[in-house]
C-alpha cells in the first residue's frame, strides 16, 4: 500500500470518540497547517464510551496524587466547564456527595478527604445529620461534599471538537488493515476499500485500541477486557437533587452504583460492572465469538476471575435481578423501590488488563515507530479529554518531526 508515497495527511487519528477528537483539535491548535484525518467506523462521533456514560465531569478526588488521572482530571474538569461555557454546550457545576453507609467505610472516606486535599480539590466533611442539607432522601453515617464535580453533554462536546478542529472526519470508515513502514509512513485500508496514507498514526480506538496496535505491528502488552455497566432511570427523579456516590472499593477501578441527575433533569442509577460478551456488548444477547474467545484466551482474564469472583458474583446477581439492584441502591436511597427503576441504555468500559491480571489503573499511552497508542483511557477520560488530547498531540507532533 506504500509503493508510491503521496500522503493524504500528516497525522491519521483512528477513533472518533472524545479522546480522538480532542487529539485532532489539539494538533491543529498547536501546529496550524498540520493535515489531520480522523477515521471513525460509526456513522457519527462518540457512539460508544463517550456517549454511553453518566455525563459526569469528575473532580479527580479518587486518583492517586501525581498520577495522570489525578493531574488531567483536576485540570480537565476546569477546562471542560470553560469549553462548554464558551461554545454554549449544556453543563452545570453541581457538586456531589460521597456517602459512607457502613462503619467499615469511614476510614476510606477519610482517606478520600486527604487525597482530595493533596489534589487541590475543595472538600467539605459532613456528619449524618448534615447529609440532608444536600440530599434529604439520602441516608448515611458520614459524607463528603466535593464542590467541583459537574455534569455536561459529552456528545455535544465531541461534536464541537470535531467542528473546531478543522480536521477531515471520515465516518463509516472502519480500519481493516494497516501497513506501517518506519522509513516511509503508514497506510490504512478501510472497510469501504479506501486507502489513507499518513506520516504518523494515532490510535484512539477505545474498545479496539489493542487490536489496532497489533495491526500496526506493535505489541501493546495488554488486552482490552470489556466490562458492561448497566443503568436504570429513576421513575421518581424528585428523590435525588444532584449526584450521590458510595465510598468506592479500592480493589476495583469502578465507583459502584451511584445516582446522577443529568443535564436533562432525569436521574440515572448505576452502573454495575459485569463481563461483556463482545467489545460492544451492550446486553447479554450480544455475543461475538471471536472477541469473547480472545478475552478468554488472555491469561489476565482468568487471574481477574480468580482474585475477584466474590465481587463479580454480586455484580452478576444485580445484573439479572432488579430486586438485588434495588437493594444496592437502597443503601444510599432507602425510599427507592423496584418499580422506581426503569431500564436505560448500558455502556461498556474498555479496561486494559495486563497478562498477570493487573487492571491498569492509570491512563496508558505508548509510542512506536510512527505510531502513538492510547491503550487505557476509561473514566475519567471524558472529563480529562482536553489535557489528554494535548499530551497525545504533543507526542504525535514529536513523532512527526522525527519522521
């Protein structure tokens, strides 16, 4: 595919989610005149992780001080609010409660207070009686209020990034083959039969990022193991004023079932975390044998199962039983009943897992010859997408200059 070099662009971005589009936006802002093409296999932007989350602008309170997640989330939250205000995208800075409902959670709650302060986040500690100041229907032993958390329309943000970037966005362009030659560049064959030639390729393929890395000839050293997060809508949204979270289990990168009042005024409840039977397995009926087989063949998947089977059993039970899901919600919101839960659209988290079963906790960006791969960018990636995009753009432009 590279026999006669006539480059279609300088940088080719694979993936039209919020990270890929933010990368394209950052490249054209920092290096005007750079030709950027974005390939997205769907008919529009943000159809997967970006468009199927709870819409929360995360504060950064959960993340280890000094980590990419902590730095980019804190910075990204402020930038996201500013971006939404500048372009008229629906958003609100609501704050949120993190509530301890058992005594065993109190040390972890106090740990979050310390972590928040180390990350420069304003945190207010609340006793049981003070919780009602923010959420009259929520009960707990203690809580913290995080003032910088918000909500926004991330799909709207992705569309605006696509428009403002000036990049050429090609929808319906699924990557089928990649021919990468370090001395000459990269050529990508799409499902429509088109060949796109570029000097540098940036892999922001989300749920398929490890597969795209292998197509370039790079070994990502990890696999994406998809976890489905199932949501309900609250039939009585008046029960919740804002955002309410449990104290998270530090053994998992998931935040637990939480309550989120969105920009449309509705309240989402969830998600749980169950294995998906396909990379885009948004329900139990979606099974793709090749993808499922690849997950089962990865040694890290079995290590996760061995270490966390008790946790996973509980998540599966809540997946198949609305009553069990309701019981989990009632720890925070005692007034809720099974009839209050209305099934809503699910999402899938692209979780990077190492061979030994380690769940990659931080953002993971790796480089190869003429390639930059974003290999782990789950929540809070949407919140942090502007600084992530700048970092990926910086690496891409350095690779471009060296090429």
